[in-house]
């Protein structure tokens, strides 16, 4: 198989919310050489298209239009070494967590804080995945992608990717890029990042005084398993809202009334606020509208208790946004990509 086409494909098992959706056509591609022909055919029919990885950062509020393209390009290899950093190239269809484990097994570090993030390697640059004080952008050497507009395979340097907090040009230019591989520059030795959100305490509780990359990996996995609902048990897409970044003056005003609201500096003039705190203190933790719910374990996570549709989850998300806006005057922005909202 290098190109596999399926008509009227069921996407229910291909999104971690587990909501029902169908694609008129699902194209699975395991050879980048097939992409020019595939996209010429898509353009010839004047159809829109959507890239799909493991569906762990999108919400099907309705059926996607046109063709869904799932790159299942495989392979992880070391391709070079310079300046103390090792270049690793991974195909877009590889599992992200599998890649993190592979790098540790090859005595490379840097990605350990990003362990257990679901999804594919190809989707990781799209929202510049981040966790426990580390963002993917810090390790990107290059992103290989098919430029659908130009009909050519390209190699984008980090400065061309427009990375920002949970954002990139790939997210801002939907329909233009299909990422085929990611190149990472990883150190063999580096000071672990342990200062974020309970990670230091987790290491201390495990009796680790001088953590290495493996110890941080284990601690991150333990923390995530304890804190985040497992999509295999209850449908979800991880954090549903970004932490809002607001002008420092606005943050000072909100914190004047709510001094325990957690916040972090975000550049010279902005402050990042805890979206989870805002939702919880709006009384919405555990709130349900039918089978669409706010997790009772983590207020940032929306969950499908069984029979929710994407439209119902979207309605719940809007209720959360409206309630937080009315109570605190802060706008929340969804993190997952909303598909088919009409
Ligand atoms: C339990 C849980 C925990 C999570 N924790 C985190 C976390 O800590 N940090 C974090 O950053 N994210 C987190 N996420 C979100 C998610 O795992 C990541 O965003 C992940 O990178 C999405 O990968 P995916 O393959 O599932 O992408 P999908 O959900 O399939 O796609 C996401 C977006 O990327 C696009 N896309 C997918 N593949 C490609 C490609 N090859 N080329 C171009 N565009 C593409 C899609 O069109 C869509 O817009 C979590 C999700 C869950 C369910």
C-alpha cells in the first residue's frame, strides 16, 4: 500500500473524543511520492481537504468537507551530528510518544517533558506541542511538508515555521501544508527542566535528587497518568482551552479581586492566566450538558461521557467561554481545531 482510499469512512475511532463523524473519502498515504498526484486529483475536483493524525487535537462538530488525508509515513533515524546535537528525522505517521521513547533509548535527551502526549509526529509542530515547561519548537531542526498550493515538497527551517504558544504557521494556514517528516536537533546531555507544575515535587517524592532525562520521563508519565483522563476510557482531547494571555494591566485588575489566580509572565507586557482556575472558579468543574461534560478531574478537559456528539461538546465549550467571560472578563480560546461547525 502506498495510497489507500476509503469511501464514506467512519471517523468515530479516529478521534479521541470518540464522537461520530464520516468522511466522504479517507486517503491514507505511506509514501510522500504519492502526494503530488493525490493533491492534483483533489484540486482537479475542487475539493477541500483535511489532514488527520490520530485525532487527539480536533473536534468533529460535524462531518469534514471533502477528503481527509492521513499521512502514515513511517521511519525514525539519526541523520547527522554537529555542535553537540544529534539530528533525528521521524516520519509524520510515527507515534509522538514512541519517538520520545526512541530518543531516550538512543541516549538523546530534550523530549522527556513531552512524554505521553498523544498523537503523531506530523501533528506535533502544528500546535507546537508543549508540556511541563518545554515546547517542541526548542528542538526543531526542520519540518518537511508538502506545499499544497505550490504542489511541491519543501523543507522549512525553524524560522519559517512561525512557532508560538500552541501555534504555528501550519495551524494558521489550514489547507496549505501536509507535514511529511520532522527533523529534531537533540543534545546527548543537557540540564533537565524540572521547575514546572509539580514536576520537582514528583521527582522528590520518588526520591530522585539529581534527575536525568529518564527520571524526568518517568515522573512526567506518572503525573500525566494520575492527572489526565485517559481517552481510551473517556473521550477527550486533552486541554480544551489555551491559557489566556492578557495585557499585564488586565491581569493585575483580575488578580486584584482574585489574588490566588495562578499566572505566569508572557513577555514584557503580557501575563498568562490559568484557564483551569478560571473554569473551576466559574463553578464548571464536573458540569454536564447531557453526555458532554467538563472533567471532574481537570477543569481544562472536556469529556464525552458516552453518547455526546461533537455539536454538543461545542455547545458546552461555548457555555464555558460565556460563563468565564461574564465572571472574569477573560476570553478563552479553544486549543483543538474545530471541524465542520457550519
Ligand atoms: C489526553 C490528551 C493529552 C494531551 N496533552 C497535550 C499536551 O500536554 N500538550 C499539547 O501540546 N497537546 C496535548 N494534547 C493534544 C494533542 O495530543 C496534540 O496536539 C497532538 O500533537 C495531536 O496529534 P494528532 O496526530 O492526534 O493530530 P490531529 O488531532 O489528528 O490533528 C490536529 C491538527 O493538526 C493537523 N494535522 C495533523 N497531522 C498533520 C500533518 N501531518 N500535516 C499537517 N497538519 C496536520 C490537523 O488537520 C489538525 O488541524 C493532548 C491530547 C490528549 C487527548
